C-alpha cells in the first residue's frame, strides 16, 4: 500500500494513504458542522450531529458519527442520553471517561441554567421555568425519583430535596418524613414531584392518596402543599390543575 510523506506525531512512521484520507474527510466534515453551527445555530444540526460534534471535542482523532448514532439508539434519543447515568453510558462500546464527562458536563450546565431561572423568582410566578427544569432532569429517568421543593413564605425556592429513588415503577414517599423535613427547614409551602419511567404522567390512585395525606398533615402545621407534579417523557400532570388536591 502506498504511503504519503506525513508522519504520525511522536512515532516516526508514515500514515497510510487511506488513513490520511479518512483523517482529512473527518476534519472537513467537522468543519462543515462547525460552520453550520456558526451560521445557523444549534437548531440547524440534527440530534446525532450535536452529539457527534460534542464527542469530537473529547476524542478528536476519531470518526464520532457512528458512536453518536449508537448512543442515541441505546438511550432512545438525546433526552435519554443526557439523563443516563455514568455507568450506563460507559457500557456503550467506544465510550470512555473523557467522552462521558463531555456529555455529563453539558447536562450539568443545562440543569444549572434552568435551575437558576427557577431560583431567581417566586416559583408560582415562573411555573414554566420550573416545568422545563423538572422535565430536563427527570423525564427520561429509568427509575422513579421523588423530590420535594421547599418554599418560603414568598414562594421562593429554599431547597430542592431528593427524597429517594425506587424501582422501575415505584418510589416510597412517607408523610412523616416530608413534614419533618419541612419543619426542619422552616418551609412555608411544598411542591411534590416525581417521575413515571413508563412515560405516562397520569397519576395513580396511590399518587393521589399520598398527596392528600401530606396536604392534610401540612395544613395542621400551616405548611401548604401547592401541587404534586408528575413528570414523564410524554408530558406532565399537575394534581392541583386536575382538582385532585
């Protein structure tokens, strides 16, 4: 096989012509993606192109397009990929710590931005920002997660508390633990949140019952339960909006 007079850095060896062509084609493709991003913004890129370019920053000497497509298939899209845990992503062939870190730092930055929007205003006055934050964080989780948002008397967020994870279809939440924590924090109001890994945000009978129990216990201590929000990949449900609390 013919070789060109280009040496691999630090080896003294020449690159075969087909490898040089692949490297050249990859650089050209990434340049085209970069130009599309610069000219038209992120909306101009397909999901796999966003992930491909992100991975290229972490592993620049590799064609990352097949890997990007494999990740999106494995996690059912970009939302599932961003919320997948480190160990799950590591099981995908070709993914190492550096490339996983690139994905997780993007997720962390996105969540920090969304959370700051919620924290800077009374929660009830920035409801859509809250829903955007919760959806980004919880909609594609594969286990059920319970969290409680603690608010002060001005409805400002004082604590976003992760109460626990459950199995693929249930997570335990106990009235006494929620109320005890609200007392400890001096909370004036609560918003309960959990996700449904099935994707459907429709409340179960148990969801409705535990919400009513917590609301009743809180009422005796002047702690309001503003809502219970259920998040799923298919949307969200507000128990307050449905008249269930």
